[in-house]
């Protein structure tokens, strides 16, 4: 019976998967093209879970699907879960005891994805790759995953209206690609819905519902949008003339928060945001945006000052919501001579951390350090330009003393020290500085966590002579939890707040949250569908 149980990893080993969440399993597809190098890095981290910790893999997959973020991570976990060693087979040849079949979690996860993400799962299944010690060079497309993806399409083709909705949402090319890759037949109704000719016969496509717009006045267009719940993007593209306020309201009622943010220029160019009713509804919509607000800086370059401020406020509110209860943050920026890239980062991204606390005027402070520390005045506004103004003309000096601002952070009562650094400290042993400080000030609490924006690239120089120490080691040896975040996670990812939240919660708390997640269930319709 000793071998009749599933394997599992230690919490420390599970942290590798956790670190993938922090580092960002993001932007592996660029312009819908797979970056195979990044994909293989993610697979090399996740595939071992399939063999060594299938329960954690199932929980992690369920957690990722239920969190409306981590899109690429959802794709990878859906695929990797289809390879779980918990496949319902006997624990050993001839054993009467069987493993649970957790591969169903992959099937359940696939039915939570939009067509774009489902097609990316299919791309991974068709990718030829190896993971040393786990998988030989081959395509790893299980029959269970193929069945799940076939049923994914069969469910959506049960009625032409369902396919029409996919077409109107812009997913027709993606769905056609999935049909081809899986070599599935289509009937005439679905071919019509996808605007897809069938081999050997001429399909007459139905007249688009949007063609009627040209014969309708604005009020009739608005009523049609509402009555038929027409999808936002196709409707906005089909407008026969300049958008009016009455049409704008109807469109916004159908739009998601992200769509409202992304199409800001369309509304502003039409002049409809000057209408109070439209502006009120627009503000309500963008407050619910999930990911597009993190791209607001680029999206609002040509926006009016009023709209730009509204978007920035909405983004900050969203980050505060995600990172609730963090407390006070002290941001420390390494200004030593080797850190030119840090200065650029601080100018561009310093405002992120101010946006992650409630009332930054009271709960955020910052400073720079090299051989000595200098606390900086808060910027006039918590935006990029204001942070750049405060840093303008600041000059570094020799040496790197990561303890230089520690006392100021404790005087401030900071709950979290955020340090932007290459992790090198060469003013004695950092851990001893911290320990001695608290021995002298026993009533002063240590920070709950230290978050390091890690510019080291894995090459941290330390010695055994009391002259230098890795900043990460210094905090950890002083009993302070440390989380590392790669700079690119905060510069390239639309998941800034989620990365900060995960880092500040700490690895054990995140793993506990994952393990408490209820496993996904197969939808009721799953077993009513054929898989060919």
C-alpha cells in the first residue's frame, strides 16, 4: 500500500510554479504567433508537476481558470493537465487500486476558454518538444484533450445562432482553424454562420444583421442594438455614419470594460464623451475593466486631459482593489553607478507602487540610495511625468548600501519594502545591520515582506569577508520574507497589480490559496456531445 498514493512535492518545490506566476507566464504569443523559446521555458517548469504533483497541478489549473487573469498560464495549464500522471490507471501492474483520473480537469478547463485561448491549447498539443526526464521528443496530444476540444466545437455548433455569435465577436478565423486542425466536418448551417464555403457545394451566406443599419435612423439603430443585444465591436464597425450620443449609450451598454477602454479614441473622436449621459456611462464601464487599464498609458496618449485623468484614476482604483490591505509601502531605488537601467525603470514605473496602496499621500514614501540614502519628496501627482521630475538631476555616488533607507522605512511604519536593485550590497553584512537595528529598537516591527525588483539577471556577487551580501539573503537571514519580481513583468505585462499582490502575499499564502481552490467540474452538456 505504500506506493498506492499519488506523489506530491514539498512547498519549496511548488514555489517554482508559484514563481512562474510572479515572473509572468505572459506574452508568449506576440501578434498571435507563438514564441517557442518562451513556451519551452514554461513547459519545462510545468510539465514536472504532471508527474510529481498531479493534485497541485489540478488545483493550480482550477485556480488559474477561476482567476480572470493569467491568460497564457490558463492555456499552458489546460494543456499540461491533460498529461497528468493521475490518469485513472492502476498504481502498479496488477494492482486493484487505481489512481484518480485528474485529466478531466484539463477537459473542464478547455470549456472555460474563449476560442482564441482554446486554439492556443491546440497549438501546444501540436508542438513537437521534449522535457528531459519527463517527455521524449514528440507531439503530446492525448486522446482526452482531443475529445475535449472536439466537444468544445460541437457544443458551439449545436445551433447556428451560437456560431453567428462567434462570427460577430471576430472568432470565425480561429474557429475555422480549429475545425481544420482537428479535421472535423461542418454542416451547412455552421458553414453559413462562419462564412465558410463547403467543398463541392455552394453555400449561400445570410444577409448580415448589420446591413440594415444603413436604412435606419440613430434611434432605430440604438433600439436594434439593445433589442438584439448586438455585439459591441461588429456593431461599432458597422455604423453607417458618425456616432451620435443615443447610439453611443446603446453601444456602451453592450461593451465590456476593456472594450470601452480600448475604443476610447473612437468615442472621443465622435465627440460623444462631451455628452453628460455618455460620459457617465463610459466612466462606469471603464471602472470594471480588467486588463486594458494597465495599457492606459499608451491608449491615452492622444486623449483629452479629462479622459486621460479618468482612465488613470480608474487604473489606480483597480490596482488598489487587487492589492487590498497591503498597508504602507516604502520604495527604495538603487542609484549606484551600475544601475542606469534602474533609473529608467523608476521614472517609467515608480507610480505603479503608489497606485497599489490606498491613499498614497499617507501610505507611500520613496527614496534613492547608493553609499547613502536620500528620501525624496512625494511627486505632485502619482503619474510617470511627476516621478521623472523628482528624479531629474539626481546623481549617484560610489558604493551600494541597501541598508541606507531601512531606518527611514521603519520610522514611516512601512509594511513592505520594495527595492529596485541588482541585489548587490557592499557596506558590510546587511542581515547583521538589520538585526542590530531591531536589537536597539525592540519595539519597532520588521517589514512584513520585502519585494525586490530584480535587475541582477542571476549574477549576484557576494563574498565571505564581511564586505558584500546579496540583498535577498540579507533580508531573509534577518527573518523577513522576500519575493522577487523580474522587471519585465512590470514593464511588459498587463498584470502588474496581480504580480505585486502575489509577491506581497508571499509564496506560502498563495500556495495555500491554490490548494484551497475547488476543482473544476465538467459542464452538464459534456457527455451529451459526440467526439468525432
